[in-house]
């Protein structure tokens, strides 16, 4: 077996290769997606983003019953706008934080909004398809009114 000199010590070349493989495996395991332990808070307002530009985010309302649509001739308010707090925390589908300058990128996505003490939106969670389906079935979920 060939030996390699490392800091004045003779080591087998196979040990160096094993060390590199272990270091590479640990690197890739550490780079796994962050959503593995994602805990979405309860009681959020859930909807599809119609537009988002700091300091406001606008959600589409769920479609009302047919009778309401006919009675109002389709002239009902279709969106609701919420004020976003300066300290808002935005998490994308991979549980990474986003700055509020990136809010326009969530347009068309399903989000969960959590309000703070002053009534402004303090947290925005961009939901994956599976999370959205699971979350809307929770009894404490709210929808834009």
C-alpha cells in the first residue's frame, strides 16, 4: 500500500481517501433541505396571493356560493389587502427566510399569514402543495373575508 506524508506523519493513502469520502458525505447531508422539521403555526389566515409589494399583501377571497355571485352580478370584492409589519418574517417553501423585497415573488402562491400585536402581518409562510391541502383541513384555519 502506498503511503502519503501528512504533517510529518506517514499515513496510508486509503485512509486519506476514506477521510475525503466521509467529509463529502457529511457536507451533502448538511446541505439537505431545511423543511424536514418545518413546524407551521396554527390559526393562520390562508389564501392565494393576488399581489404583494411591501408594505401590503393582497389575497384572493374564496369564490362565494353561486347564489351570492348571481345576486351581486359578480360585483363582489374579490381580494383583501393586509398591511405588512416592518419586522415581517417570510419563509419560502424550503423554510428559508426571504427579505420583504422578495414579496412580489410569492404572487400566485398559497400562503399562510400570521398577524402580530398591532394587526399587521408579522409572518408569511409560503406553503407547498401538500402543506396547503393539509392546512386548509385544520379546524382553526381562517380564510380572507
